[in-house]
C-alpha cells in the first residue's frame, strides 16, 4: 500500500467514523425519549474502499400496530372505569353508604317501629325523616348521573377538537415525509414525530395505518372509516349545553359515518371517544332509569286509594313528584327520581301532619282509612311495611329483573353498578399489562439500548485511534523520506 493510498484510507475512516459517532451520540442522547427510534449508520466495502450507507431508522410494523391497538384499548377502558368510579363515589364509595338502597333499609326499619306503636308521634316524624333521606339520595344520584353525562359530552367535544388538531399536524408531517423520501432526504426525525402523533390519535380513537409509496400513510378507524387519506376527513360533533333524563346526546361523525360506542364492562371501546359515548348514551341512562323506577315504585307503594267506595284515582301519598299522579305500572317515567319529594302534607316543618301516614287522608277525606280516628290504628302502616318486600312490576329496559320488591330492586341496582365497575377494573388491569408489554416489545425492537450504544462508541473510538495511528505512521514515513532526500 502506498503512502497516498494509506493516507486516503485513514481519511475515509476518519470521515466514516465521525459520521457513525454522530449517529451513536444522537441515539445515546435520546435514550430516554419514548418517541425516538434507534438510528443505525453502517459501512459497506466497495472497490473504492469503505462507503458510509444512508442512516436507517429501526422499525417494526407489526409491533407498532400491536402497541397502537393496545394503547387505544387501554385509553377506552380507563375512561370507562373513571366514569364508573364517579358513579360509585356518588353512591357513597365502596360501601354505597348514600345509595337509595341504604336509605330504603332505614325507611323500612322506621316504618316497622311506627307500625308497632302507631300512637307515637315521634316515630311518625322519624318515618318522614327517613323518607326525606331516601328522596335526597334519589335526587342527588339523579343529579350525579346527569352531571356524568354532561362531563362525558364535554370530554367528547374536547377529544374531537384535539383529534382535528392532531390530524392537521399529521398532514404537515406526512407531506414533509413524502416529499423528503421522494427526494432522497433524511426524514427520520419527521417519522419519529409522525409516529408520536399517531400514538396521541390512538388515545382518542382506534386507528389503523396503511403505508404507501414514499412513506405516505393513510389512517382508518378501527371500524374501517377513513380518518386521513392525503387530508383529514371531516369530524362533526355538536355538544349539548346540559343534560337531564330526557336529553339525547348527539353522535360523532367521521367522514359522515357515526362513531359507535363501546359495550360491556370489559369495553370494546377503542379510544376515549367510544368510551365516553358508552358512558353518556348507555351506562348513565340505564342507571338513571333504575333510579327513576325506584322512585316510581315508592310513589306507587305509598299511594292513597279511594276509601269512599267511589272511583277516584289513586293519588301520591308519602312520596310525590312533579307529575302529581301515580305513574303507570311497569313503565319508566324519565326524570322522576330528580323531582321526587316527600309530600308536604306530612312534613311538620311545612305545617303538615305526619299522622296522616297512619290514618290516610293526605289527599282529602275520601282517602281517609282510619275513619274512627283511633290512635292504635296500624292497618295502613302494616300494609306499607309488607309492601316494601312485595314484588311489583318494573320496566325491563332498566336491565334488572322486572319482578322484584322496591327494596330488592334498589339493591339489584347497586349490584348492577358494582358488577359493571368490577369488570371494568379487572379489564383495566389486564389492558394496562397488555399495553405495557406491547410498549416494551416495541422499545426493545426500535428503542435505544444504552449499553449497546456505549459499546458501539468504544468500538468507534478504537477505529478512530487506529486511523490516527495510520496518519502518524504516514507522517513519520514522509518525514523520514524527506530527510533522506536531503
């Protein structure tokens, strides 16, 4: 090998090693960046010597797809679980201490005590007080349910706004990547940024990718609706200003197709939008219907019947509501639990007489049951006590057994919520583990291993030292040659 050739080789090694060290250094500096994919700069041997190849970016399409899917599933499950936790908290937490079922038990005990001593006015007031607790529980639970629906609607609106913004960013990066790839430019940084945007999109909606020429990517939802193809597709949603039991939420439309909601405690929701749709349009309305049926059952159970022998309609007794009538059997009255109240005719604080619960006549003399006025009369009270455990007909759309007593129906409602919440909790743990495993697998395949990069850096340093030694040797030989030449 001639001196010129040796010097050329050393210069080439310097150049290649310097470029490789720059790539390794960039990998090391991004070792803690979850959105960064490892870069590799390799050298190939040609007839003209060593040649530095283009810097490549570590990729694994299958692992990335699995990670994106797992992330969407976890996002949807987490949103659902948080909504169910909010409902549980509104019911008093783990022991459901402020649920209607809890206060109905207290009401039943108060009724039994009053029926055993019907002349005791203190016990009469205790029944009215217990009834107020039931009413407050139903009112507050109904308010909590509609608050949850309102918040879910707001979350959907925010997610839609965020999704539009992310798709705009995705388009900018995608256009840059397409143009850069076609021109043979290094677009690895842009690819990292686009993948990071894709991960954020998957938090909101399930997404599938199709890679095309020049690294162009099209996006579709998990249902197959086009989300992005060259440009973002239209996403339309009109939020509601507020919710009550009669309000129907608006759909989210992507490219003219309505987004479906998730189903089940182990929800099928992919992303937060589908989970919030499930909370707003399925879980919360069903629980509201259960509350309304509890309220309807109480109005019916404690209603007064015509005692005059005529055909006057049954009228609300201990419990009344904004409708002012006894609702039809087995049919939900939407929002009844929000307006149910204790009849003022029995409330001593409003000038009422709690003894009317014993005697009847809340709705006038035609409804008086204790016509003799005896203080030991307990027939009506005993009827109410037995009625608490007597089966009645409930609306089957409440998703509970329609043939239960009002007390058992209230307990079944709590059981329904707790089963849903428990399933969601278990599924969240499972999906958290799945997402973590998928993320770790992708990181192992495309992320930076600090140990490996440091090892590469040491090897490159040795190569650099060898090149420096060649240059030194050539320099010494050139010096000796010049000295010999005089």
